[in-house]
C-alpha cells in the first residue's frame, strides 16, 4: 500500500502556524513512508473562497520549501485537485446515494445554506418522512431544497485514531446532515469523503477540530462502500481570527517583532527565515527525542511517528519562536543573508555600504536578529554619523562615564600601531584601574561610538572606523 496523505486548505484566509503544522506533519508522514503528499484546495464556499488566498497558499509552500507531490498546480493522476472543478464527481456520487435511498430532499427554508447548517437541527430530520406526493408537489413548485444524509440510526461508529485512541460514537447522535447545499455545492463532509476516497488517501491527519466530523465521514464511507482511511487528529494550537490577522498585516512594521502570531505572509514580509517557520511549526504538537529544538525538517523524517504527537493543546510561544529565528539568522549562509537583506535596506531608505563592508557588517550585526528587517537600522551608526539615542545620552551622563572615556582615550593615544584586537585589553585595563566593570564600563564606550549602549563587540568599531574616528567619537562622548 502506498501511503497517501493530504493537506486540504480552504482558500478563505491566510495560512498560519495552526494550519501550517498540519501540513508539516502530513509531509513528514508521507516522506517517512515513501508516500505521496497531496494538496487539495477546498473551495466550495463560493462567497468566502478567493483566488488570491489560493495563490498565497502556493507561494507560502514554495517559500517554505515544503515539497508537494500532487496539487492543482503540480497536477497528478487523481485530479482535479480543486473541489470547484469536481462538481460532476459529487453529482455522480449523490446519484449513487439517491439510488440507495440514503439521502433525502429537505425543503425547509434556508436549509443547506452555510449559516443554516450551523443551526441545531432536529434528529431525525422531519423532511426525511415527507410523503412522496408532497416531495413531488414542492419540486413542481420549484421550492429550493438541499440534500440530507439519512443517517442509519442504529449504526455504531468505531475507529482507532492514531493520537486519540479508540473512538466510539452512536450514529443516533449524528444528525441527518446536509450533503449537497441548495446552491448545488457539496458540504465539507460530502466533498472531503468523496475526494479522500477517490484520491486514495490512506491517512487523514488533520486538526482536532475535525474529530467530531469524523463520525459523519465514517458513515458516508460506509454508504459508498469505500475503504476507510486511518484518522489522526492533532492537538489544537493558538490561531488568530481572520479579522485579527488582517489587522496584524495592516500594521506590520519593518524591524518590529510582532507580539502575537501572524499569518505566514506576515513573517515572510518581515524577513523571518522560512526554515525557522517550518522548524517552529513542527514543535507545535511534537517534540524530537533528543530535545534539540533547532532542526532541519528532513532530518526528522525517520524519527517522526504520529503516536508521539501530543494529546494536549500546544501554545504558540513567541519568545521561543524568536529565539529559534535568531539562531537561524546567526547561522545562515552569509551571502544568502546579505542578498535577503538588500530589499529591506531599500524599504528602510538606508543605503548599504560597499560590498566588502556590507558583508562584514551583516556578519557582525546579525546577532540577536530574529528577522532580516532588523538589520538595516543597525547599520546606521556605521554608515552615517552617531545619533545619540535616549539611552545613550543617559549613559553618558552617568557619574563615572567620562572618567572611563578619558582613560580609554589616553591609552589609545599612547599606543602606536593600534589594532582592533588591542581594544578589548585596553578596555580591561581601564576597568581594572578605575575599578569599574560590566555596564559601567562598556555602556559609555558604546554610547559614544554608536549612540546607544547596546551593540556589537568592541573590536568591530576599531576595525570598521579606524583609530582616528573612534578617538573622535570617544572625545565627543566626553563632551556630552
Ligand atoms: N478544508 C478543511 C479545513 O480547512 C479541511 C479539513 C480536513 O482536513 O478534513 O479545515
């Protein structure tokens, strides 16, 4: 048996960590078993589905580097992979159930419309018992209707979920749910079962929110006589509401880390690295055995087992995500990072220096950067003059700051042929002679050279600016 799994997003909104990790777990499972990873677009909600969201799904996957085997844009032998192009298939499947008397028309006003579907319905549905002559008459009158499934009341749904274990539901608890809406579109339940069955999906790995839908699906599989897949419902995680996502995207600020999870497209715009996103997604509901949280997804294929997925919900931890992102930026290939950074300089209206200095500074300044858009502002003290920030000014006004700067200047002046690596020993000497250390020692030096107490290591200043410029800045600091 070839393992075939699918990720089935509805193009009604942005992708976020909540649904991305479903794709990641499906991907890992497919690769582990030498199987096939299918992406199907579930666009039967005519009003809410948008082509632009589908395009973004495609772009996100390309950017994230998660390889898909079959999809609307990759093709494959079980297509079409867009539900809106499969209506003839649903129609044919409806006919099968009509013939078996397993569905019935429901003429109740508004039934089968997306909103009405959510309403509590009486079970069994009254239209199930409409006399044949009424059905005929209503049809003649042209009354709109939807098709409902005549749930076999005495069936017992039983399946073993890979994460949740044995699940048992009495079919009498399942309503006579809608399968084809008034507009002729299949409902989620109907489309998903027909498609998963015809696309030969062997394992359905999806969010826990769908666990309650599985009884409906199980009954439909039975009705068609199709072989059921193995289900695997992964835990929930924090996700943003659509409106919050739109709002977050409208208020993105380059170089400012978002405080809440945002859609993938938002991270892409801010310059987070795709491998950090993929890595963090996998940590939402799963953990590597060696506890090393930074990993390449493909290195975890062998180890991945859905049985290890957590049962409890997982929370998005913004500081962990940023910590991981910082690590990726710190270890990224320097040429790649430099190229990724260029558009952010343009956006920030900061002209990067010539190539050699540019590369050197990217390397020196990338520490503790979670996103590439944090880099350009860090360049400013190195390419423009010093602009004293508020914290820099305060530091220079601290008692003792001027003494530190004075002694450094003296020692630097006294040393001929001063090299970048001499800077640290000089600072150490000054600290010892004056009996100061830590921030009382380093903060005034940095504040006068780059305008703020926080920044890269000291030796970089001498390397980049040279002795005369560093001395000039230190003296200016004494004058503050
Ligand atoms: N289109 C459904 C969703 O986005 C897919 C659910 C499933 O995987 O069955 O929630």
